[in-house]
């Protein structure tokens, strides 16, 4: 059976690392029926197109989307982020951003809420450009949004080491933090085998560096999850290894798989980027497509190559050799 996958190589190093990911998936014996989409900062600079609604509608019938990185110098902040990546996450209801971190010393997964919080874009300007201007940027937290995310995290923890940590800032964010904490406590009643913990996000930053072994699964909101997962990458062998899945677990449409890193325009087109994050994101896609055997083999090959140095193609060659 072949899976229908939309490919968005995107900008900078995106296309280079995705083409290596596709090479590895093919070598693992999985057939993909791919459709390429030319989207990202470069496309926007070219003709002003970011993500047409017709494209989004076309995507609804795909099994998955495999994305490299989007963002290019010269594009104003927010155009591609909000217009492409966040539009995709929100419109396709990819409410879970799952980011695993594994290296010699630790193995944990961050579940980041992916459709709400400060990312929802609530707020605006008053008197913009005047000395009395005001900017507000709200955080949207629904019981439904927090609950479905927390439930997913508990389910994952019960398939792993039965430990789940809520990360927030309940001592200061007394409205959203309270909603998250109460929701967490309520959902916990359905998972009596899972041991729970709570960390403030600032303390979690220290534990990520000094004692990451304490974690199994972490659940947190959109912005804390964004920041923590860059740190997670940095303490787990580097952002060049960090992969992610943007999931619609309800499967009402495709899920999207992308490395955590950005488009790195400074090294684009030089065969320098580490393709492991993209390859591992491909393995997460294989898991979600029901190809768990191939996913396990790809992951094992990547793990034994996590310290290999060399060009983009050389690192991918090393993974292929292990495979
Ligand atoms: C990420 C990225 C995005 C985010 C940006 C590019 C909008 O940093 O996937 O972590 O903030 O979510
Ligand atoms: Mn980020």
C-alpha cells in the first residue's frame, strides 16, 4: 500500500534535508505517493503566494505532510510563520506537537499544545505609531484544547514509563495556569497508573540541563513548549537531531512532520546541514502511517549515526549503510 504524502521542502536547508529523508524512507521499503508543493519564503517573495485555501483543501485528502523548513531573509516577520506554518497547524487541527528527545543520558518526550495559547494571535494595537501606543497579546486557553492535549500526553506516558510532568507557570499565570492544572488533575483520575509531577517552566529549564533523567513525558502549552523544545534539542545532541510530529490524533485530516530546526539560510545549498532531524521526523511519519517496523529500523540506524560528522549526503549515506 502506498501513502499519499504532500512534500513541502520549503526554504534554505529544507529541501536538502527532506530529499535525504525521502531517500531513507524509500530504502526502508515504504512506498510513498508524493505531491510536491512549492511554498515558503522564496515563493512568497516570488509571487506573493503563502498558502492558498485551495491548497489547504487539497491537503485534507492526504495521509501526511512532510515539511523541511520555511522562512527566508527579506520576508517580514509573521508572514510565513502565521500564513503558512500556523495556518497549517490551526486549519488542519494539528493539536499535538510531539517532540521526542533521546540520547545516551536521557529519553523524554515533550507534548506541546499546538493550536492555542499566545499563538492563537489574540490581541492588537491601539494608537499604533503614536507615543501612546498600546500592544496587547493575549493567550487563549480552552478547557477542550488543554484537555485533549493533556489526555494525549497521559496516553503516551502510559505506553512509556508511566510518568507525566505538567510544565507551566501557575504561580504567575493564575488564570491559564489554573485551567491547565485543574484539567491535568481531572484527566489524571483516568490514568491511575501514571505518576504525575509539576514544574514551573523556569525550573524546568534548569532540570533540562542538570537532571533531564527525571522526565518521561512532559505536557505544556504552546509557547512554553516552543522554547523548551529548542532547549531539549540543545541538551540532546543538538538541534540538528531534533524531530517533531504535528498530529491530528483524531485523523480528521493529514498530520505534518518536520524537523524542529529552521531554514538556516546561512548554510543553505552547501550540503552542510545535518539531515538526521528530517530523517527522524520521517520515522515519526512512518509510525503514524502504520509503518512501525520501518520506523523502528530508521530510528535505530539514526541512533547509531548520531555522532557521525560530514556533509548532508554523507550523513544520510551513513544512515543508509546502517539500514
Ligand atoms: C517551531 C518554530 C515555529 C514555532 C515558528 C517557525 C513559527 O519555532 O516549530 O518550533 O514557533 O512554533
Ligand atoms: Mn520553535
